[in-house]
């Protein structure tokens, strides 16, 4: 009874919060802005530039260069960012608008998540799978109209999966004709990408790719029953989770069957310098198949890794926070050296993929048992990329320009360059000297409008798990 009362009170609080005016989050809405004395990491991979001036007019970047040379318009609102670093808005490629709420249930977060993603620097995102497609589509429209603060959303269709997944929110396909019907139906409804899942068959995946490509859309997948090499040969565009779910190295793998725990065991035993590992990397690169890194969600299953930040946990309703903390404590209580080694090994394999010429993108995947929380997870993904050997500037490119390229939006977003949309993240400090400085993000601009991140976080407190 007490639990029900607490939940009712929390629901009423969230309903009250839902009436907050989006204008309450806005710090800057002037048509002309000038960021002066900035450090700039532009998203191209180029080295940081110091003492820069960036000018925005009507939502577009119109000037960027040395502070001594750039002329500031007389009507510009000047923003002194001395000691701060400007980054492009993040383009995140494996985000969801739902969160795990226990018992294999996933609750749609159409109120809190778009605002939290924005507060964490994400100005463009792909959902990479949905439980409530119409909610995602409707939310995208509200963001486009400007009635809701949030990132631009590339909406992915419901998961395309075969039988075998014990999640009631996911449909099981009935064969290749059903797969084609699903792709066409959701394309007509307005989705712009597709995601195949763990129990898909090769013939179903082949049909999905063919139909999606005819519609001008791309296909990604979190695989198991189909190997990476098989999916590459079928013409897939992207694979999720780096190498963490590749079933290619399971010795007795049966066609179209997910080998379950054998995948993790095979990857644990994998020598990344072996001919088999090098050949898979080469096959990906030769066929221009992108990978999406989601180190954030895999980190939660490794002992000795840090807990979610306190401020992120404060966003969770008490029941969901208790669920997460119990699971996290369980992981820490059973140290597994193999998982520790595997996390480091496969993270570094992502770097080898990039060094070989592959396109690596970034996502956070707020699933698992929780703790991967929008507003914080995008920053953490950057920290983990740097931990795995990427220069900070390259980690930013992975989180920005690379995703924009995949979406075909790199002429508009993904870097800080003249002519592009003014999607700008302001970091208080120097993240090249200390990567954790990226966690200090007081302002995020989307299309030239500046949002106060702390105002968003304060408004979203104790909402995740409800809406």
C-alpha cells in the first residue's frame, strides 16, 4: 500500500512538472550571438583551436576564427566563454526513448528523455529500436514544431526479430513476406531507419535490407543468429555494439540460430591479433559497413567500473533507483576478471577498426538493468572512447560528424563550421587536459537557441521511470 501511495504522489508530481514552460529552459534566444575567446573542438578531428570567436545569425554559424580577426556584429549578444570549450552538438546513433523498469518491461519516456538528451549535449539522435513507434513519431513532430525541447530524431521502426526473445513488447516476424510487410508499413508511417534483432533469420534480413534500400532507408542490427560476416554480405549498413555481440567466432555456430552465452565465451577467448579477427575488421571496412560503439551499456556489467553519477541517479524515481543499485551491487560482489579483460579488449578493437579506415559512430543504449541515463550517458561514452586510446578530438568526431555522415546530414550538422546549423555544446573547462571536464556542460545550443542544462535537470528530477 505504501508503495502505491508513493507511486501515486510521484505521478502527480510528474504531471505537475509536465506543464513547465519550455521557455523556462532557455538562456539565449537572440538571433545574433557571438561566442568570444573560446576554445573550439570542431568535430572534424582537427586539433583544438584557442581564443576563437564564433558568430551565429538566425540559427546558423556565419563566422568562426581567431578572436583578433573575426568582426563581431554590432547587434550581437556577446557570450564570454574564456576558459570554456565549444563542441558540436552530439549526433548519437543508439539511443532509445524507453528505460528498463524491471521484469523485462520498458517504459516510454516521452516527457523526460528528449529534454535530458538535449541537456546532455545531444542535438540529433537515432532511436535504434522502439517499443512505442507512434509515441516516437509523434514526439519527433512536436520537436520539429518547437513545442517540445529535444534533439532531432531519426525514428527507427519496431524491432525486426524472429521468435525467441522473452520481451512482450517485441513482435516476432513470421517469415520473409512478413518482414517485407513490416518494412513497408512502417516506412509509410514515417520511420526513417530499421533495426534487425538477435533472432532474425538470414532470409528475413536479406528481404529487410532489399526493401529498406528501395525505400531509401538504412538498416542496422544487433545480431546473434546471423554473424557479422553474413550480414555484411547481405548488404547491411551498420552493426550495433561494436564487436561485443559478434557471433562469428563461435566454433560450432549453427545457421540462423543464436548461440547465446557461447558468443561471450568465444569473444573472451578471441585473440584480437588472430587472422580471423583481422579478416573481420577488413571485411567490414572493405564493404563500408559502419559500427556503433555503445561502451556505456556494456560497462554496467563489468565489476570495478564506476557507478552512475549521483546526479543521474537523482533523476530516477526511488523504486527504479533501488532496482539499479541492487543490480549494480550484484555485479560488484562477483568480480569477473574475464569480463574486465573483455571490456578492455573489445573496446580497443573498435580503435583498430577506425585505424583500418572504418566508420565508427557512438550511442549509449539506455537498457540493460539501468544506469545508462540520458543527460549523462553521452558524456560517459566520450570518456570511454578516450580511455580506449582515442584522442579527445577523434572521440568528438565519432560522437558528432560520423553519425551525421551516416544519416546524410553532415552538410547541416555534426561540426562547427561556417554555414552549418548552430548546434553547440559549451563545456566549462578543458576536456583535453582532463576528459571528465566534459561533465561540466552549462549550456547547449540547438539551432542557435541556448538551453540552461541545470534548469532541465532540476525539472526532470524523479521523473525517469514514470514518463
